[in-house]
């Protein structure tokens, strides 16, 4: 059977996240299962690794409903700036609502395909994506766009999920079916390897019995 084209995959993303965006509290609740109860720790650790300072400009690719904004805001402060980019308008609507509730006036949200991201080059102090790259159909292009928009010395941090290795790997077929259907997740992508190819460097931390990783690349001159 022919593989789904990028357009078909984007349609799937749109459909799945239109649902989650309309029910953001369900989406937040599933964090407990996905992160095995360690969502706060892992999300905040990923954001810390960007090394942002007060007043910095950050881009979150596939920001979804804004689950990482509290951690980013903590580092860049009110004087900083966050651009949240996502394909799903419904997820962005939920992110907008969250920003409004918290009085975050320095967050701009843009809808689009991260593989086609066209914003000023060498512009951002840091870029982050949590559970985003694994859902983006044209993910290799999206990582290249992340490289383009970073300033020299800026970091790209990707935090994403992997299948179980070891004795729990019997659960993998079930996990694959569920997360592909309900999250457009594709665990076959070797994200750190592609980051190394685009940036020339990558450091990877494994967490949660190897089911999560945080990969960091620095943009060099
Ligand atoms: C699992 S959610 C992660 C959301 C958020 N980063 C988080 O930490 O909760 C995956 C997100 O990727 C977004 N996405 C998928 N394909 C995309 C694309 N081509 N461009 C931009 N965003 C995309 C979806 O709309 C969804 O919001």
C-alpha cells in the first residue's frame, strides 16, 4: 500500500488536534500517562536546557495548547518574547486562552506548517519543541527551519518520546497504534541523528526508562 503523502498526514494532524484543541483539559490530563507522571519535571528540564535569559526571544515549534509557556515565561520574563507556532488553529486557540488567563502579553501565535516556517533568519535566542517533531510530517525540513531561525550560539532543544526497550517492549505495538491514531506520533524518526546532521552537534539525555529524550544542538558559525 502506498505511504500517506505529506498532505494526507497534515490532514490527519489537523483532524486529531482540532479535537484536542477543543478539549484542552483532556489534552492536559493525558500528560500524566504520556510522561508517566513526570510532565512538570521533564517539560521544565527541557526548557532549562535552552539556556534562555531574561529579555530573550524564544520560538516554540508545535507549541500546541501552550503547555510549555509557563516554563519559558519564567526564564525570558515579561521583557522577553515567545512565538508559538502550530499547525492546529484549535490548539492555538487554547494557547491564546491560556495566555489571556495568565496575562501573558508577550506571546504571539502563528498557524502554519513548521516545515514551511518562514521567519527572519538568525533571529531567535532559543527554539524548543516538546512532542512536536515526532508529529510533524515533514519533520526533517522543520528541523532545518529551526536551524535557520536561530542566532549563532542559540540552542535548539527537542524533547520527545520513544518506544520502550527492555522488558516492557511487549507494550510497543499497542502504544504505537494508540499514539499514532490519537496524537499523529511517529516513533520511527531518528530526531537526534537529524539534529546532528543539521547542526553538526547534539547532546542527548534519556529519561523515563528511555521512553523520553531531550536533545540539544547549538547553532555554530
Ligand atoms: C503532541 S502535540 C504537542 C503539543 C505541545 N508541544 C506540548 O508539549 O504539549 C503535537 C503538536 O504538533 C503540532 N503539529 C503537527 N504537525 C505540525 C506541523 N506540520 N507544523 C506545526 N505544528 C504541527 C500539532 O498541531 C500539535 O499541537
